[in-house]
C-alpha cells in the first residue's frame, strides 16, 4: 500500500457509508417497524386485560353482594318461619 492517497480513504468511507446507510434502511423498514407494531399490539393487549380484570372484579363484587343478600334473606325467612 505505498500509493495510499486521501482519495482512496475517501472512496472507502463513501462506499462504507453507502453500505451502512442501506443496511440501516433495510433494518428500519423491517425489524424496527415490526418491533414498533409489536409494542403497539402489546399495549392494546394490556388495555384489554385491564378491562377484563375490571369486569371480573365487578362481577366478584356483584356476586358477593348477592350472596350477602341471599344469606340475610334466608336468615330473615327462617326467623319469620319459626315465629309463625
């Protein structure tokens, strides 16, 4: 490499930057886009799970209220039944 001039270095840097730019473009349009879509899907799934959990909690609350009502009604009915 005795005849290494700045234009040789410049051509290698140009070729390398073009290749790296092309590689970045390919990665950005394939992997980065897919990862972004996956993150959006996971965020939506998290929101759906939160809604489902809230609905399940509401059902648990309603069932426990019904069980308490049934218990108090049964005690009241038995009490009234024995008095008659």
